[in-house]
């Protein structure tokens, strides 16, 4: 099952990945924008993604390009975060770190190469 979760995350199969979230899952989104912070639980995490989708009119996407590490219970994926918001465009390399346990995503860390660009993009979010 962990392989299924990993594959869903790598191919952006969001409905399958969402099934791996539970009330203990933590998402850590660094930065200074109104969206930055720690989100615990399936509903708050899905609400964050819905808000990002709303603000970008559905253009917010992470395009994975390479798995940097995979221990079986954790993996690190490098890719590019893309989004368009009004006249602003976000395109920055990012790393997503996932910790998995018992067929559930336990922790997600999202780290952007250019955090300043990300904060500016989400300002007022």
C-alpha cells in the first residue's frame, strides 16, 4: 500500500493521495505568507489545497522530476512548483518530503528554493 501512496503522489493522482491523509497527518508549509504554517489533519490540509486552487484558478501544480531519496517509509521528491495568480507567475524548484506509516502520510514538508518568490506570490492569500 505504501508503494501505491508513493505512486499517487509522484503522478499527481490526488484522489488516491488524499485517501492516505488522516487526522494525525501534518503538513509543514514554511514562509511568511498568509498560507504558511502547520496544518494538521485531512480536512485542514485539503482546505489549504482548495484555497491554493481557488487563488490560482486551478493552475497550482507541483511537477515532480526526480526522487532524491526513498527509504520505503520516507521519500524526497524534487520538482517545480507552478502557479498563475492574476498577473503573477510562480515557477520555482521545490522539494517535497513525505513520511509514511501504516499506509498513511504522516508528515509532509514543502521546501521551495526561492522562498521569497513564493511568499510574494501568495501575499494576500
